[in-house]
C-alpha cells in the first residue's frame, strides 16, 4: 500500500491506496498514525519559547551585558563610557511587577536589587520595567535583547545585552 501522509492527511486520518483513487478512513496503519503524531509534536518541541513568554508565565531570565560598563549613549556604539559597571542580572516578573537582582555568581555586589511596575507591548513582544530608585527602565524584546537605561550620579547611562 502506497501512503501519502501530509499534515492534512494526519488530521483526517486518511490513507490513499496504491492507485490513489480512494480514501479509506477505516484503514489506518499504525505506522502512519505514529508518523502523524510525531510530525505534529516536532514543531512544539523545536520552537523555543520567547524570553518574554517565559517571563509572562512568571519565569526568570538571566541577562548578560554586551559590555562590562554603562555608556552615556548606546544608539551608535558606546558613546561616553562611564565608570558604572554593567553586571549579569536576573529578572523575574509577576502580574504587574518586576524584580532585578545581580546574579549571585557574578562576583562582587555592585548592583542593588531593584523593582518596578511593568508594561507589556501588544502580543507580549516586549516588556518594559519602569525602575525606581534610581529611575530608569529595562526593555526586553521577545528574542531576549535588552536595553537598560538608568539615571544616576547626575547623568543618564545605558547598557545592552541578551537575556535567556
């Protein structure tokens, strides 16, 4: 028996005979059923959850800076390197609040724990954490890229990196 199983064939449990001219709903060989089940399960296993989706479910993300220091501006490279160190930190979110704390394995503590209310973009494509004191924000996109802006020591500084 020749089989032509496609995704739509799997949902209808159809198998065509060797002539391709009839559909036999009652004839579902075990191999075809197993192949269909495996084909439908693979996309769910292969598609990793976005960072923002994980955070929306109450998860935690680890964020690692691209540079070891904050800059006055990062829109076109690092302009005005500051003396403020950028550290690896963990961010966790519940319904309407986020918490940031320096990763315990990062070494000497240089970042005080911070928190603030959150704002989700449409479709949870990104999240913004409005930090307080000192004021600032952390924006995380669904692919994990982040930008961190803070206002302290009389100036605005920025950092960027990747959360996972």
